[in-house]
């Protein structure tokens, strides 16, 4: 293992030193961010003073609960002032008012806290303050998380430097830096009782693993499937946490995880004769393309119709028409994803076209859902898909010519 890293580590000493300096700075920045955030969030709130009562209006657009939910969060607003009250599903069904009287308290440092009752306890104040500070400090925690993932990104590019071209390293690091910037500028809100900071962690991990996987596919490396297994696990967690994209979650669980394992085995059996790290790839025939398109259309209609008829609570789509549209887009994305998985398994160049379509459909879902950091991932998809398509095409073209030049044995 040591010998392997010695052979593949960044050969330019000056560049290696620069990478090490960035690693140290990012580690310090991450530790400082987490330290500052945790100290501020867990600080003693001190004395609080009751200010007055405020009438707040219930934001019913944020509610879409069913008997599957044990706890239902109801949000009341008055301008930029907000109160979130958690009810059991039974109590939620009994709610028949659109307003609430909120009791405003102010801490020693001027932070306003809101409750649905007066005479709050010290623990209630401390818990509310902690939640408010966690939301306010989300960009700080996001920077800390993103910095750690950037450390991992730089380590991979440094330790496996000889395995990647200058373009590939630049592309990979550019996407990760953009993801870091977006995670700070567009922090995620909490969903299903899960803090937005944890959701952002999943988004950043998804971005990191996906672009690494895409890069390895473009290099015709069978090791992309090992990374892909981690991608599927993270994306299943995202679907569970956000309670959405159930067609994609089912496809990931029952198709992508098994296909990753058997694809790794299949690719290992088709190594290039001259370069064992490369896998032999090819292209699809015309009539096969038609069959694939018909299959995708049928899958989209059937699966979209089935899921749109289910009574599933979501945290993102409270407009029924929009929710139905997203379900059909998700069904189409899952269909194209299945085609993509089969293309990859059979080592077909058309998988890059499927990547284009998937990236476009998922970008629509990300925009509607406000998942702006994941748009960075889609940007990475579009750019690397072009690179991968050209790279595979050149390989197919050169090997086709080689086969034609070989003497035919009669």
C-alpha cells in the first residue's frame, strides 16, 4: 500500500507543499467553525424577560401530514417572527384555528424567543435559544462540514495524482469549491424534525461521491462502482429524511445497489488488453435505442400514475398539481436511471446521453425544492458527461480502426 501511494502521489514537490498548506488551513478552519458554532449555540441564555404577546397566523402551506406522521410541526408567522409548535397527529387533527397568541421573550443578548404559553421554564428557554442559534449559525456549521469534505477531496487528488489529468483534478476541485460556497450562501432549513445542517451534510456527501464516481466512469475505471455503492446509501438517506422522490428511492434500493455489484464483476472481466486499468467500452445499435425509449415512456406513465395515487406526506410539494408533476418527472428520471444502469453494465457509450437527461430532470426537481447546492452537482454532471462522451467515443473509434486493420482469418 505504501509503495502504491509512493508511485501515485503528486510528483511536483511545490504543488504537494501547496496542497498540504491548504489541507492544514482547511482543518483549522473546520475546527474553528465547529468550535465557534457549538460555543455560541450552547451558551447559557442567562436571564430572559417577557416582552409582550403577538398574534401570529398559521402557515398552512407548510402542512401536509397524514396518519403516518406521529409529530406534526405547525408554523405560525408574523412578518419575520416565527413560532413552530409540535403537535401529536391526534391533536393536529383537532386544530381549527388559523391564529395563535405567541408570547415573546427577550434574552440578555437581545435574541427574541417565541412560545405558545407564558411562564416558560428555564429549560424551555434554553432549548428554544439553542434551536434559534443553530438556524442562525447554519452557514458557519456548513462551512465546517464543507471544509472537511474539501480536505478529503484534496487528499484524493494528491495521493492519486498520477491517476488523474490536470483537467480532471481542476474539474473535481472546482465543483467541490463551488459546493462549499453554495452551502454557505444557501443553508438548508430543517425538515421532518431533522436539522438543516445534517441535511446539508448529506447534500455535500452526495455531491462529493457523485462527481468522484462520474470521474472514474469517464476514465473507464471499474472502481467507480465501489464509490457508487456509497452514493446509493447517501441518496437513500436523503429520500428518507426529506420524505420525497419515492420512485428514485425504490429504484436505488432494488436496482442500483445490485447493479453496482454485478457491474463491477462484469467490468473486471473486460479489461483492455494494453491497459488493465481501462475497461473495453462500445456503443448501442439503432433498433436497441428505439426499444429503450419506448420502455422509458411506459415506465414513466405506469410508475408516475401509481405513485401519484398514493397518500404520501411530503415536506416539499404542497401544491397538488406541482406535486403530481414532480412525481412524473421523478418517475421519468428513475426510468432513465435504470436505462443508464443497464448501459453502464453493458459498457455502452449511450450511458452518457442518459446522464444528460437525468441531470436535466433532477435539476428541475432541485430548483423546485430549493436544493441549490445540488445544482452544483448537476453542473458537474453536464461538464463531465461531455468529457466522458468524447473520451469513450475516441476509445471506441480507435479500437474499431484497430480491429479493421487486423488480418481476417479465413
